[in-house]
C-alpha cells in the first residue's frame, strides 16, 4: 500500500515538522541508545609519565564511571586528546575501552582531517562493537563550504552505518556544524544528532528547535537546562572530575526530582576547582583530579600539553577536599 503524505509526516516526527524531510528518510533515526536524555562522559585518555597510553588505567576509568552512574562514555574526543594519538594507538584505545565496556554506551571519535583515515577508524569502531560515532568535521581548512562538508559526511555515512553524531566545536575545529548541513544529511536513518560544545545558548536552542527528533546533545553545562527541558542528552568533560555529580543530575531528572539542585552542586564544585587551578593545563588537571578520585596512580597529559607543577597539584588536591566535603 502506498504511504500517504500524512503517514510519512507522522513517521518523520520532528524532522518533518521543521520542514527538514528528505525523500529517503522513512523511519525513525537510529540514535544509538534506547533513550535520549542520558549522560555521557567525554573521557580522558590516560597516559603514564612517559606519555604512553595506559590500558590498565583506562579499564579503571570505565569501572569508575559505571560506579558513579554514568550512562556512557565518549572515547577519543577533545577531552581524550585525540589529535595527539596515532591512528594505530586510537584503535588500541578503542579496543581497550570495548573490552571493559561494563554495560556503558560507548561513542567513539574517529575524526581526522581526511576522509580516508576517518572512515577507517569509524569502520574499526563498528567492528569492535561501538554504539555510535562522534565525528568532528575535517579540521585545518577554516570553514569549508557546505557542499564540501556535506560530501565528507555523506561519504562517511555511506561507508559506515553506525549511529553518527556531528561534533560542533568551532572554537577548536574552526569548522561549524550548521542546520543546513544537518538538513542535507537528514535522509540518513543513522544520523543520530550532534554534540554542541560551542557554548552558545542561542545556537544550541536553534539546533534543538530544528531537530527535536534527533539527540541534540549539549557539550557544555551552561546549556544543560535547555537540554533536559527538551529531553536531550549531554556529553560532558566535567564528568572526568565530577562523574557522580553529573550522573546525579540525570538520576534526579529521570526520577522527577530536583535536578536543578543537583546541577547547582556541580557548578559550585566547578567554581572551587577553577579558583584553585593556578593556570594549570585543562587536560593535566582533569587527569590528576580523576586519579585522586579513583585513588590510583597519577595520569599525565600527552605532549604538547604541559604537566602540572607541584604547587598546582597541592592547590587542586586541597580544592578537591573542599568539594568532597560539600557532599
């Protein structure tokens, strides 16, 4: 029986309502998870003092986030210092994570500046059982035209049908994810959504309004209110230092409790740590605080990121004690 226009609109839901229907989009998107309003940690990639990836520490990190109540992790994103690792190392990191999945939803970042390596890493992620992809646009060339970005993502999504999220972090990548780009890709059932790490409130609201049927995950906690009020998820680097506090926000949300009070606790903890960091490098800070929380050996940033000084370690350790005393 021929599908009527009314039936097609019903299947497309929010995409059609936004005027973003594509002729080949005839089913609900594959979001890569059973629910949308979930908390993923943008996990660090642990290294030893020599700068080598530490698979034992990665296993401990996965167990830690599971214990803290995270729903999933994003591997080899910005917090994971992905450009500082070779493609061979990135495969090993992904394989290590998948061996210690512990029931967590795992999204892998396969992005590189070229489509060949990006596709190879995406295929590898699918082969080892990842639940989804977070794909930064090809970086170095500032703001490639829409036509070129559309071609890049179509080539990837034609080759790998794993649920795919586009990574909007223009302050770092120098390449924006736009509503028009998402519109051009809306015919793919495995277009899952985005991660918006721009920090723009108005920009994030526009994404959510345009694509209510996808998972428009926020990547900065200043947009958490908008995300939760619209049933979207989040991917937070804050989870490296405050995994349980982040998880408590979502636990309260799903229980119909006061999730805004839990969000206030997270922000109070962040203020304490910011005031104590003494100009410390972000990646080194996240790894050091996480190592203190887990009670394991110190984890180190990878070059070119600088390590902490002894004074910074002392200050951060004292600040963490204040945070933990808050409960």
